[in-house]
């Protein structure tokens, strides 16, 4: 003990800095998902309307971080404040189909499709949190704003038209909605960021289970629709900015939420996609993997890399699966390669064979005589005999993500683990 105590003013500024840090992290998922309502990620360009992405994602798609190259996307930004909507999914047969329904906080509150509703067609009503109506096949959203995102499996170029036919059967009927308001982005100054967060909290009130955090950040005056940045002094504004700078660093360094590394791969936490009070984890996922599904629907594993989770494309790499240790899934698996942005987002990279992912459905994939499988990764061409199993990389840093759709119990429970990526 030094006997030196912080002045009341210092304590107040520290509390304000801590509140700003927590509030920025808490609000990031709302800000990120709100940004999709005003961007091309809706595909249709207006609320309460499904838009279809009719081609698989490639290096030109930059609307959502960490896209997949396995499924067609169908997306709708829904506003339930004017009343319920009715959504229909077509029969998909043996083809994987899912429709994830995410609230304004990026939680998946329901997933319809292959795993939950089966291969046949289904129609349901989606109602808002204050809607008094009920009835059969009714789902209640925790928030008025909903992001509905469908994924339709494509088995290869030959299968694209058949997948599009299933995609065309996804429909939505409901009242027209007003244009989505424009909100600040995560890079905005603190006053604009918190003004937008304030409006989003009014439109989508937080659950009562967030009350402890809301009390800690109450000093900022968020959630009542009357956020006033001008009431803060210059010293207080500096404290808020310092708190936000701390939050940005926490997100960038991935020191938030914890990572479970086994044999060079990170495995998702059980609360991925339905985060509860894991606010830091939720924010980190909103930045690096927005719209991630819960593990029971799909597991996402990231390879550890050489430095900060990235590999050097100038080197050659190998992923070897023994014959009896191929990914344990009931649907499909794929390995995707991305280049990273300075903010920690991931997008496909241009390459000479237009291959962005490789997996169990890749045409021409070659297995070894003993049934094992080698995947070759790097910028340099691995030779004609290995091209069928080549995942091209940029001549620079890249990241590897494994997707396992409808993982079996062995993978969900940790009995199955991926083999490490090694130098070739």
C-alpha cells in the first residue's frame, strides 16, 4: 500500500473509460449487422425481401467477412415492427439447406432446414417480440430486426442450375418496410458510433439478462434514444476515446473470448452463434466471422499459422488425412483459404485456377492408394500430378479455415480432431 489514492475525478474518468470500452464491444455486433441492412449483403436491396446470390462467392465478394465457396446465399433483412412475415422453404431432398434467423445482436435464435425441419417444404410465420399473435408454425424473434440467411449446397459446376432451382423456391411475404436507416460504421468517431448504438438499442431493446452490463455502461446514457455527446467535457471525451482504443486493440489481438487450440487448430466454443453474455466473443465473431452458425449446424476451425494465425504463401504446406481420419460429418466439409485485411477480416484471394476452397465434393480430388488424402497449399504450382489437390495461396500471408457441416458427435464432443498443417 502506498497510501496514495486516486482523486474522485480520476476515478470518474476511469469509470467512463471502462464503460466506453465495454459499450463499444457490446455494441459492435449491432453495428456490424446494421451495416448489412444498408449494403449489398441483402442482395435484394430492400427490407422484407429475399435477394439471391446466384453464384458461389469468389475473390470479388467483399460484403461479408469469411464467406464460403460451398453454398449459394439467399438473404433478407427483416423488420417486424410493422407486423409478421411468412417465410417458405422448398423441398431440398438430400441437398443441404439451412435458413439461419439471427436477431439484431447476431444470435441465431432458430435454424430451419435439413437438420431441423427435414427435406420437405415448410412454411412458417415470424413474429416480433411484442406481437400478441400465435398459432402453428410460428417463431418469435427476440428483436424486431432479423437477418435471415439461407445456405444452399452446390456440389460443383454441374450442380449449379439445380441448386438455383431450390434457391428460387425460398420466399417471403409480409408488410412493406421503411428504408433501413443509415448507421455509423465501426470506424466512426465515438460520438457517431454511440449515437447509432443508442438508436439500435431503442429499436431492439436488450434482454433483461444483459442488465448487469447495461448498468455498468449507464454513465454513457445509451438506450433511451437521447444520447447527447455534447454533455461530455473534453477530459471525458478523451476518456471515452481511450476506452474505445482499448476495445479496438482487444478485438484486433484476439485476446477476447479465449481460443481452444488442439494440434494447430482452433475449435469453436459451444456458445458460438448463440452467445448469451459472452460479449467479447460475440464481438470478435462479428468482426471476423459475421453470421457464424452454431456448432451443431456447422463447425469452423482455424489453422494456427506461423505468425498471428497466418501462413506464408511463398512456402509449401500440406494437410494429410489418414484414411480413417477424414472429417467426421453428416453433410460435407471444406477447407477455405483467405487473405487477411489489417482489421482482421478475411476474403478469398484471386488465383490461376479459380479455386477458393477444397473439400469432399471437389471435382477430381485424388486419394492415395491407402485411402488417405493429401491437400497441397501454397502459391507455387505443386506439379501436374498434385494440381487436383492444390489449394492456391497468394504470394504472401493467408489464413486457413475448415468448415464441417452437420458435424457428427465425435467432432462435436472433441473425440475427432483435425490433423496439423505441416511444411511440405
